[in-house]
């Protein structure tokens, strides 16, 4: 399986509901380093997994929709604990939509999967992996 990974970051604010979250129940900020890995079993006609420029731009545009936002105020996340794991899935699913729309190039339609990893810090991160 071939893969490429592009990286960006996003800064958000949010709070959680539930005792399991302790002090994170209060409004707090998070800066995530975001890795998006694209996979395919065979290279495309240009011998690439996906156009790195389009993948980088697509991830950046998608994260721009979340950057500097209080997710508690976003209608798409009303009543949801926007955990790191949950956000990894949201980003992976939105990248998959961009692939379906052809925004990562026609060659991206041959992708087999996407994994998104959100790094909370140098010692903790979460990922979501999906097929296409």
C-alpha cells in the first residue's frame, strides 16, 4: 500500500459534558497538529498517490472552516462532545467528500483510504481511518 501524508494545524475552543472530562468540562482551547494520510494499493497514471499540492490545499481549506472557532457555538456540533477522536472522523469524512467532488484531482478517485491523526501534544494523539 502506498501513502502520502500532508500536515497542517488548527486552533479551536470547546468544552465537554461529562464527569470523565474533569476540568475539560470548562471552555478551553486546543491546538491540533493534523496529519492526513492518503492510501492506495497502486500508483496512479502519474506514479503518485494523490497530488500533494491539492491535498495540502484541501486540508488547509477544510481546517480553515474550524480554525479560531468555539466549536460549542457551531450548529454542526450542537450537543456533541467534540473529542479529538470525533474531530479526526469529521476531518476524514470531509476530506472524503472533497475526493468525491473531484477537488483533490481525478487521480484521487482511485484512493483506497484516508487516515486523519490529530496530535494534541507530543505525547497524545488520536486517529480515524476510513476506506473510500
